[in-house]
């Protein structure tokens, strides 16, 4: 009997408050949680509640003192020494990767980026304006590309970033428009999950799904402080080797990259020791 081929999809939805998920219908995220878990993540006391530091920790698997991304301006980082998981996988054994994002420092040299550096397949769609409407259109374009790639191509490790929720919170606060943005992000998550199931090779693959946010928001919108609403993030995950139910320990952002490696049956290079630990047993 052929061995199933492991694959990992990480979906990063920026700025989703955990308490908002109690009020908003999010059936696709709920389906991930039901098959595995959704658990709070507390941002480290030394890490600013900002997208740059939190996403850098999430995708490198090391804490801020190592990767050196201290703000949304990445200047002074150490990503050459502590790279993202797609770059590590490509350098180690040429794994096929895919990254899709609209926020410029993730994929371009803007503000000291890029965070992701692997020469794999990428999709960058810059928002034409810093408005909820522009970011919603960007997320839609990102989702369309990701659905096509996840259905037709063969990425072993993928990261898809959605940013409209965070932008809506900044501009309009965490009221009805913010909740609508969360619901739209969940609908896009559903399309990504459907794309996996539509793959011709899906029955011969083992997909680990990870959905995460980087930080929360104050009620009026905004983050960067140390209130509970700002410092509470979350991770949801399911997969063939992930037990249903809450993990047996609190998770941290750096655990995401560690889980990517474990799900792919790959140990990180010994020169790039991770701070995170996988939540599955392998």
C-alpha cells in the first residue's frame, strides 16, 4: 500500500480577536477546530503586539531575540540566520513551497522585507489603498490564486495570508464591519479547504491544516499595547496525526513552524535550532 504524501497548509488571518469568534459564524474555522483544536496563544511579554514580530516568530519558529524583527519595519532583522519555514525546506532538500500575501514586507523588500525568501512559487497582490475595501479586494485576489495553485500544483508547504480583518479593525474598530470581515475571511478559508479536497491526488495525501492569527485589537481598533485583547492570539489545527481536543500544553507562535516540519516528517537543520515544539507526536 503506497505511503500517503504529507502536505501542510498554514493560513494566517491577521488581527482576529479570539472573543470575536464567539460571536461570528465561522463554520470553516469551526470545522478545523472540531477535527482538531482551536486554542489561545498569549504573546510573549517581550514581543510587541504587532504583525511583523508575531508573524516572524510564527514562520521562523524562533523568538524575537533571534529573528530580530521588532516592529512592522523589518530593518535589522536576522532572517538570513533564522529563515522562514519555506526557505529552510527549500535549502534542505528542495521542497516545493507556495506563499501568497498582500502585506508587502512578507514578500517584497518594502520596510526591510521580505520575510519569506524561498525561491518557490509566490503570489503578491499589493492593496491599492489602506482601506478595508482595498484589502478585501486584495484578499480575494490572493484567495483566487491560492485556490488555483492548491488545486492544480503540488506545494508541500504553503502559507496564505489574509489581511482585511486587521485593516478593518484599524479603520473602523471592532464592531459590525470587523465581524463581517472575520466572516469573509472564514468563507475564504472554506474555499482553500475545498481546493485541497478537489486535488486529483488528494486521496494519496495527508494534509495538516494550521490556521493562526498574530494579535488581537482594542475595541476601538488598533494594537501594540499589552491589554488582554491585544496579547491574546490563537492557533487552530487538524490533521491525520493531530489528536482532537485541546493540546496538553499552552501553545506559542513559534510552535507553528515546528509543527510544519514534524508534519512533513522532516527535522530542522541542526544549525537552525527551533524554539518551538510541535503539538503532534509526529
